[in-house]
């Protein structure tokens, strides 16, 4: 039997909006550490990029945590990049050999769902049981191979931006639906199937080249998604859950695109050069629309009928600049607006910080060029030493505190597209002549940049240990909460109540002695989301007054 207690919350506490809702803006995921860097590498040990990366890490002592690869070419894992990254026959496991080939961990960018078809292809694939079966099988394959390597994984980076871009062009097209709660998707009824799991054994250790192929049936089941709704919000949560189910130690998130919203707000918005050249009104509007979308995409399906389970919550929100360097754009067709100056960088960080705070998530940068302004804007394919100009990282290395203030905890950067800058080693006379790695070497001398004592206690799957339930009674005066689990007297209980815009309207932190009651007489009618943390147990509930 639960003891009952009432807790009075002052008006000041009700109006406070400083505490995080989920993973925690400004908090580091458990096990993360200081600012991390990952560089693109094709993973072949004989190629220059793998040799350079290995030498930089193991001989020069530069702190690079990841090499990363793209998983692309469609949803079918029997045809997409999975067959090249995880070849069972030749033991060519990208995760397993990242340390051997380059001295770093593995990371992945999964980009298979919309297959360069934008919003229309996304909607078609989400509603197709066969495509969803293959898509989640691809996710599972990547996760199974990433398990144990602490991989950072970005899912479908541009896809969500394409969805929003069609809605929020110069004039908003309200006929295009972008609410994840209203877009149908196949989630809780994906057909199970059986595939062949092929591997090999070496019968004679003295003859490792003589291998025997072993093949057995492997059931691929999706019952772990059966509690999620068949909409895009359920789909987003299913992606996060899949990655954390099969790789509990991975860090996973989606990507917010600065080009997703470009409205003309009565002459105070749109700019043909992009968001960072636009007005403060559009920057704020873009941030708010992205927050609304990702809040629903990440958390919208969490209800009393489908409460959060361990592994359901994201670890970060990703952001980008552009796959090409500014110098590539200038050389290809004369565009110069990708050279972001101080003002544009500040606008970018303003936008990023609003989104990070609105979602209460740390930020990982992705596909940001490593070019610098001394580069000659030339390609050198033979030596993997392209060298194009850019202003992003020259600005970063001089303004690190502004990036950490905006919520950045790491970057997966480098040659996202062929026409971009390759990293080279300090002392090399080709390409960018080791500029980026030299900057990292100096950057390392000033670590730590993040407060590693301030670690999030809620978003890492291993910490979400609760399998119990929270029960509620909602009246016009209060929300009463009780729990199926028993907690030790004095266990710290935290409850944060927000509206659907992410604004905190109520909070309490107290020693738990029984039932929790949150006064609601000061709250307007509407729907609210409560995040409840008691010890290592975590619950999320949605309430309507």
C-alpha cells in the first residue's frame, strides 16, 4: 500500500524552465566523455585515409574516436552497403576491424529509406510492409555489428528535412502533412520472417585459408515493436528502440536540417542563400518548427497505452552544414554564400542552441567540411588529397566555447561527398597539408571542454531499468501518481511537467515516501507530458486537463 503525500509547488517553480526534459541539454550521455571526433574512412587498410587515421591516432596521439561509413543503396540488406561492410565470408566486419585498420571505433550513417526520392519515397516506404521489414532488418544488421563498440549512429540524415522542406518552402503548403502523429507507417505489424545466417569455420588452425561455410536459419522477428502505433511517431521510436535493443551501448539520433524551413514571413524571412543569411524571425521560426516536429517524432508516441521502455529515448540531435566545401561550390558554379562569416556562424549557433534546448538533447555535428581558407580549391583523387576552402572549422577552433554553449558534444565530419576535402597528415605536402589534424592536436592540449561530471542519468539504455508502471488520476486540481514498483524510503523523486511545446510548467524534486501529487489548478486546459525519475527508474506519461 502506498503512503500518500501532497507536495506544494510555488509559482516560481511552476514558471521555471531551466531543467531538462529528456536526455538533458548540456548533459553528456553516460560513457561519452569529452568532445568526440569522427572522420570518414572507407575502411580499406591499404587506402591512404585508413593509413593516415591509424598513424594520427597511434603514432601522433591525436584523439579521434571514430571512423565512419555510410550504409546506403536502399532498404534491402541483401543489396545495400551492408553486404560490403559486413562480409561474413571474408571476415570484413567494419566494426570489428576499425581498431585494427585505423585505431578507432566504428560509426555509421544509415541512409537507405528515401533512396534519393525525398518526401514521396519516404511516405511510400513507411506504408509498405515489405519495405519496413527490409528497413528494420538493415537497422538490426548494423546494430548487431555495432554492439560492443560504442558506435555513434545517425539515421536517415536528410530524409526528415525533405519532409519539412516541401511543407515550409517560400509559401507554406498546408496540404502537405508533417505531423508525425498523423502520418501513417507500418510499425506494430511488420511481418516476421526467417533468413539464412551464413558464417564460416576454420577446421584446421594451421590452414586458415581453408574455410568451411556454415549456414543456418535465423528468425527475424519484430514483436518487440508490437506496442507502438502505426504512425510516423511510432516509427521514429521504433528506430531508436531497434538500435538500442541490438546495440545497447550505441548512441543514436536523427538530424535536424537548417534548410528544412525557408518561409517568407511577410518579407522578414526567406533568403535565397539559406537560413544563416536570413532574418532572426525566420531563424526562430525554423527552430520552433523543427522542435515541434522532432519532439513528436522522438516522443509523440509515448502515452499511457505505450509508455517509454528502456532504450526508447534518443541520445542526441544531429546538425550539419553541407556535404560540399564552400570552395567546391565556388569553383563549380560561382556560389560564394557557403563561405559563412562570423555573423552567419552566430546565426547557425543560435538556431542549433534553440533546437538543442527545445528537445533537451546534446548535439552531434555531421557532414561538415574540414576545409580551410589556405586550401587551393583543387582535387587530387590519386592521393586522396582534395583541398577546398571553407570557414566552418577555422571558426570552430577559435570559438569552441560558443559551440559547447550551443550543446555540441562531438562531430562526425570530413568527406561526406566525393567533391570535398580529404584529411592528410601533418608534414604531408599534398592536399590540405595536415591542417585539420594539426588543429586537433592543439585542440587536445586544452581538454576537457565538457564537464564530464555532469552526465545524463536517463537517456542511456542501461540506466532505464524500470519495467514497472505508473498510474495516474487527473483532476482539475491535481495529478496523482503512484507506481507498481516499490522504492526505498528517501529515494530521490523528480517530476518535470511540460506542455507539448516543450515549455516546463511544473517541477518537483523530493525524497520519495509514497504517492506524488502535482497541483494543476494554475495550469491551463491542454495536454502535458510528465517525465518521472525515481532512482534509476524512468517513466513518461502524457496527461490531458
